[in-house]
């Protein structure tokens, strides 16, 4: 039996198997291009193996020549796919060498087609049957070698150079094993195939073509290296799965719900915890609208805006919002998300974690409520402290009203009242009545219990309101009040009542400070000014003994008081109010004696001001 | 004598205006001042007058003004008005000789009655002052010896005792006593004693 007929088809079969496996991998899985080039290469080698077998059994020189042509075409495919494989697999290489090698070989191939001759030989004069060991026989061509062979072998040589160059580059980049193993075996077998076929064609060596065997070796070297990558990828994906599992366990333990939103398909994947948080059944499919439905209607717009912003900037978002739970209650969720992938590149998704923070939120709200309660109580206490002065302030217009009314009655009784006089009296009564109501409105505002309301405020107006309330108190303390107000103060965002409370506290403290020690001038100076582009300052300065050393921070501590009958909560509350307005409250000794308390709150810059600036 | 005048000192403009109006309705002349300092600058009024004064005012308070008036020897009848009359303040004011102390808002009749009586007292005071000045002027016309006789007479001494005290003849004392009665423009010893009382416990001594 001719063992040649047995061995060559085996090579073909092996190559086809490799080709088909890699073709499958080339359409799915990582490194598609490398697998496709490998597959193409393997098909070509399988074909070459067939070509070699056909050459060995050629019936005539003409048939030999035709088969040789197809072999050359397959060789060209091998060179092209090989350079492609190296190019994508090594990620480096000289583009010019690759194009030159493949191009030159194509030129040789074209020349055969144009001239209608077979490759390798100018003319095939005859075929000789050779005998080899085991009694196997095969055909060998005899003829005149073609000068175009130089071009073909130069092309192979250039491809060889490309492989060596790419291997050296890869070696320098650090992937030494791959460079030596793949580059080395490629170089060796390319060289072996080339030299051997050249020797066969020159008639120096009398053996069948062994190109397919060399290329099979190359295929095995390449395949081995590809397999290493596939194995690594498999291991990596397994590790990834483990890591994901660990993450999920950790997330579950930390009560975090994790989710991924595939934006293109509008599909949301969510962990059990997350589903429980939003009230989704474990198997229900979720999309963006379904989540939005669960969000409290008042928070929907804010949440959508935050997500849109994150998608637009490829950034992150972090927010807290309410979720309507199935039992009709409301749960607070703290969410954090990050955008992955770009909108135009496709595959954009949003990754996030959500956490139930209802308990923390409730505690926060309770604390805020208690703070508001305490603020209210201290305001009431403040107004109580000023009760006498406020009564005086109210009594003045009432006295004028009563006296005016009596005077009018007397004029009427004596028949001595002109309409002009009456009109004047009534105007006075009206003005005083209005003044009394203003005082009452001021008091009511201070003792009113209500939600804090934020508005754009003119601090000068707040100062004016407070001055009206403390005017009588100043007289009772024998103090004078002087003001130095910046006329064009930018508005601040705040609660008028609370800021009045702060100012009232500071002014009454100033009175108290000056009561203990006789002072000259017995004056409280209130100033407002524009500190910088960002903030507005209001300061209250007295001419008392000033603050004891190191008391400038202690005065703001709860239950610290220098007053004999002070509770020590006034300034602590004032501080918490100012801080709630994102401002600062400080105490210091003023130059020339006395203490100076000031607070700064952020100014609200209106767009028109910004434009003007 | 000039017509009675009511002065009002209150830092509150509307209260001042209403008070001036009330006094006008009662047929009283009044002047208003915004501060204690302005009132002090005005100087004393020559005629029956009273001062309606607010206690609580910036700078000089009502009580400060009262003290300043006493220190400069002015003796206006002061009626205090206050929006929050506390007892210690009221006591201090009354001790310093305030005519009345009324809480705001006050009853008009009460205030006008207080003002009327203060004006009356002021008038009386002025009359007394005039009488005293008259008596003092008459006493001043006496010679030293006549004054000694005058002192003896109002002490209820007999002519004989006076003569013995002065070491002169009874006849001389009788003549001098007649001249004293003439200069003092009285006809009886009782009148003379009354006049001496008007002139005060410590008349200007001629001796």
C-alpha cells in the first residue's frame, strides 16, 4: 500500500479540523480576527496538502502545471492570512513588509496567469516516477526552472522578514515567550518550506513537496498559542463570575441592591435585594419606565434629570429619592450610578447600587424637627425676654390712638372741631393703628411655629425688622443702636424668621454684655456688607468688656453661658441656623474694645448681575 | 402773671402730637419737646406750668431730667407718663417730688385732672413765692434795731421784756414797735406773725 496516499490526506483532515474549529471561534468569542485568519490559513494548508498529493499522482506535465498553479494560489492565501494573523495576534509588525511580501507574491501569481505558464517552471519537459521507502511511488517534474521563482522566493523572504521583525518587536514589548515560540517556529518552518521546495524545484533534492507538513507545524504552533489565550479567557471569565458572585454576596450583606441598565435594549438586570427594594417580583422583567413608576411622583423629575446628566457626561450620579412600596408606605433610597460605554459607540449602560436609607432618613427628619422645635422654643423665650420692651413698643401707638380719640370727643363736645382737624386726627389714629399691627406682626412672626421657608431675602430688611423689635429694649438697657448698611446688598436665600432670630440673639447679647459693666459709648453697631462675590456679612458689635480668652468658640457650645440667668442655648441655636444656611457664625474681640459677632451667608447672584459684571 | 402752660416731653412723635391736641381740646396751652435736652434748652417759663414727662427715652431719661431740674433749682410740677410703670421707678419719681405718675395709655380725664391740679399748685406756688418775696422786701426795710424789736414781738415777748433784752428804755421800744408795724403794713401782732411766717423760718438777718 502507498503510505503517501494515507499520510497526506491525514494532514488535510487535521488542517480542515483546525480550520473548522477556528472558523466557529472566529464567529463568536474573543479575538475573532485572529481565529478567522487562522481558519483561512488552515483551509489553505489543507488545500496545499491536497495539491501535493495531486502533484505526486499527476498523469501528465500539463496536469502537473495546472495543479502547481493552484498550489501557488494557496501559498499566496497562506502568506496573506499568516501576515494578517501575526498582525492582529502580536498587535505589532511592519505594515510595509507585510504589504510588500504579500503584494510581490501576488505579482508573481499574476504574471503566471498573464503568460499562461505554470509557476516554478518555464517548461515542464516530463514527469519521472520516483520510488521511496516502503515501496511508495510519486511523480516529480522535470523542466526548466522559471526566473520568476526569484520573485516568489523574495516574497516569501519578505514575509519571513516581517515575521522576524514582528517577533523582535513583541519580544521588546515584553511578551517574550510568545515572540520566541510563535515567531521562532514560524521563521523556522517558513524557512524550511521555502528552502525545501526551492531545492525540489532545482532538482537538487528528490522528494515530494513537503510544504503542507511545514505549514502544519506552523499551524500547530499558532494554534497552541491561540489555545493558551482561549484558556486564559476561560479562566478569566470563571474568575469574573466568582468575583461577581462575591460582589453580590457582599452587596446583599450590606443591604445594597445592584442593577445594570442596558440602555439600547432598555433592559434592567437587578439583584434580589434590589428587586425587593423596588417591589419587583424575582422573575419579572424590568425596564426603565417600570422603575420610574415605583419612584415617588415628586422625585421622578429630579431622578430623571440626574440620570440624563450622568449619561450625557459619561459620569456618575448620586442621589436620594423616595420609592413607593407595595404596602402604600414610602421608603427612602440612596442610589449611586455610573455610566459605562459611550452613546454613539453603542452598548452604553448604567451600573448602579441602591440602598434603603429609610431609617437614617427618618432619624434625620426627626432631628430636624427637634431642631426646629428647639429653635421655636428659644424664639418664644427670646420674645418673652423682651416682653416688657415689646409691651412698651405696642403701648406707644395705643396711647396716641386713645389720646387722639379723646381729644376729638372733647372738640366735638365743645363744638370746636373743623373737618380738617378731624381728618388730621383720623389720619394719625390710622397710622398709629397700623404701627401697632406691625409690632404684633413682628411678634407673631417670631413665635409662629411653622416649617422653615426659604426665600430670596434682603438682609437689610431683616435688620430693619429686628431693629423695630429691639428699639424699646435698647432704651431700657440705656443703649443706642447705630447701623451702617451696604445699600446694594445682593439677596441671600434663607428663612427670614430664623435669620431674625440669629440677629435678635446677637443684639440682645450685646445689650446684656454692656449691662454688666458701665461703658462709654453704650452703643451697639450693626453693619451689613458684601464680603466678596460669594457672601454677605452682618455683624453686631458692642462696647462691653469683650470676650474672655478662648471663649470665642466656647460661646457657641450648648449650655455655655456667661449670663447669670442664661440657659446657654441662644448662640448654639443661632450657630445651627447659620450653618443650615451654609454660612458661618464667629465671635471675636473688636478693635478698640467690646465683642463683635458676625455671620456670613452665601449671596444669591442673579444672572443679570453676573452678566453685568 | 402769664397764662398757664403745659410742656410735653416724649421721644415718640405721635404721642406728643396727641397730647398737644388733647390739651388744646381742654383749652390749655402746650408746648412739645422731643427730648429732655430740648426742654432744658428752653429755660423756665414765667407763669404757672407743668411738665408731662415720658420716663423711658433714649439718652436722658425722664428721671434724669427730673434730677437735672432739681439740681438747677427749677421746681416744675412733673407728671410722669410711662408705658410700663414699674413700682421702683414710680417710687423714685414720687420721692423726688413728682406731682403724679400715670401709666400709658391713660384716661384723659385723669391726666387732665392731674394737669389742672399741678397747674393750680404751680400757680399757688408762684403766689406764695410772690408773698414771700413781698414779706422779705418789707422786712428788709427795717433797721437793725427795729428788726430786733420785730423778732421780740413775733416771739410773743412783752415790750418790757424786749426793752430789758435790748437794754433800752420802754418808751423807745414802744416807738420802734410802732415804726415796725407801720413799715410792715400790719395793724395787729397776729398779722405780723403771719407775714413773718410767709417770709420763712429764716428771714434775712439784719443783725
